[in-house]
C-alpha cells in the first residue's frame, strides 16, 4: 500500500473517531438528564457517562471500519493516485 492509501485510511479512521465523539456528547447530554431524573445525583451522571463512553467507542469502531472498508474497496469512487477525476460537462 502506498502512502496515499495509508493517508486515506488514517483519514477514514479519524472521521470515525470524530463521529464517535459527537455521539458520545449527544448521548451524554440526553442520558444525563434522564438518568439524573430517575437515579439521583451521584449515580445518574456516572451511569450516563459510562453509557455515553460505551456508545461512543462502539460508534467510532463501526464508523471507522465502514469508512476504511469503503476507501479500500476497488469500487471506490475516489480517483486512483496520480489521476485526475473526470469533470462532468
């Protein structure tokens, strides 16, 4: 694999991690509100954060794997190294 292919894979995994972090933040906000209502202050936020971290890690792994597989597939829509993408006229 050339350096361009590696760079694309690193980018795919970085985007997957970013998606996972956004998911962690949204899950944390929603779960914290709900868990604090039902479980109270000390337990609610701990359970909400633990849930958010688990969901964020799982989402990062799934998103990164899907994007990396799409980049590495031969039917990818990305142009080959050194080639220009065709322009639609």
